[in-house]
C-alpha cells in the first residue's frame, strides 16, 4: 500500500528547501491535493525560516520546521551549529513519512533520511539509487514535467489520487487586503484593466531581459492607452529607476512598495504582466492574471505557461536553456526575443480578453 494511502501514516515531513516564490507557488497544488486526500495527516514542511509566511499563506501545511542548511544544499549558507538541534526537533515529532520534494539533488535525500521517519521517500535524483526495499517510495526525478506536475506526480506515486483541476495554482487573500488594494489603485489613478505591469527584475543576471527592451515595451504600452506600473523588490529600485528613465513619460514605480498580497492583487487586476522568468510570473498565474513571460536561460518546460491567459516567449538560440547565472559568452538569448515579439503576445492576450 502506498504510504499516503495508509491510515497509519499520520505525521508527514515534506523536505522543500527552496527560497523562491515560484518554487513555493508551484508546490501549492500538490499540498492542496494531499490535504484533500488525507485531511487527517499532520503536514510539516521542512524549509528555510524566511519563507514561513508564504507557506502559511498557501495553507495546507500545519507547521514549518526551520531548516538550518546542510552541505550540498545551495539555496542558503548552512549553519553547522543548528544541525544537531534541528535533527533532535525533527525526531521528537515522530514522523511516519519523510518526503524529499526538493528536486534533483541527492543532498536533499540525505536531509530527509536524517529526520528519523519510519519511512523515507520522494524524488530519486539523477544518478542516485534509493535504498534497497524503498524503490516504490521514490520517483525518478521527472526532468520533462512542469514544476507543478512533477510534485503532483510524486504525491500520486505515494498514494494521493489526481483529480481534475489539481494543477491550478491559487493564493488566498483577505477582505482587508482587497480593500487596501482598491485604495492603492485609487491613490495612483489606476483602474482594473487600465494598466500593465512590467517586472524587470530576477534573481540572476542571465534571467533579466535588457532594460532598453523593457523601456521600448513601456513606450508601446502607453501608446496603446495603458498606464504602466513597475514592480520589484526594494533591492531592485535602482533597476526600476533606470527603466523609468529609459522609458520616459509617466510611469508608476511601485518597486519595494508592495508586499506579497499587494503585488498579487496588482497583477490580478492588470491588463497584462510582462516580466522575466521569475516568481512574479507564477504569482500572476496564481491569481488569474494575464502574463507574458520572457525566457532566456530558463527551461520553459519546467516553468512556462501557454493558454488563454499566458504566453511564454522562448529564445530560439542553440544554447538555451542553460544553467548559468551569468552568461559566459555573448548573452545572445537576451536579444533573441524582441519588444515586437512581446507586444504581439500582449496583443493576443488582450484580444482574447475583449473577445
């Protein structure tokens, strides 16, 4: 019997050692499916303490167990002094099942094995072999699936049945946040559907479409009658200031001035979001916004969307996708997608919205 179909499995640890907003949003459909199938199970997510607020907002997780880092997990610098108390706290919980749902990295399997659970399963990374007898508890990491689908596939392997609509993302929002959003739009003279959002930031330089390209899109959006809003983190204020200067004309620069809920609502009510392959694109998806995502080195099979509310623009260059955070050659993927390509995708989405 798969462990998540076993009524004796009541405490589950999910090892999800990611800091990216997109990673966490793509986990949400699987978390929802697990809660629907096993409302009796206490779910603990083992992850970094800084993402606890996002995990709690997504729901379907009972507890976050803060992770101190470990050798081989690159997302944050490890705190060696924190490992012994972390393991003690994990083992005190008496997990029935620990699941490696980090990804294609064997170090995460070592973390899952160290939690003291009765059974350990999860992704089997490339080149890694599950312990003898545990093969059925592991899924060879599926490199050809979208991030949402790979997590659903893993839980299905462990006993959570799939149902129609499981892959849809969502983000819970409150009435107070809705009211604050309406006031924010009014303060900036914006109306739902009357503005476009540009998100020029990304965590790595190789995922940032050039500022001059964004600036040209901003000019064309204004010519089309849309107000233009810039978003980003506080650290990206310089980037958005450069974009505003290059675009000229009136812009609303809200970088560093929105929390997660405010950004989500801004994306939901925008005519369209144009942004890089980053968490903001997934956030727009989660709240039902229209999105045009410019991919450069990222893998669109894993992170892209194409349907009536989304367009994924992929550079037609032989070196993409690639794993580089900074391009070691001539960053040709940044030039492969043009402002004209973006505006054609925007036009398609807006035509569909008015049709």
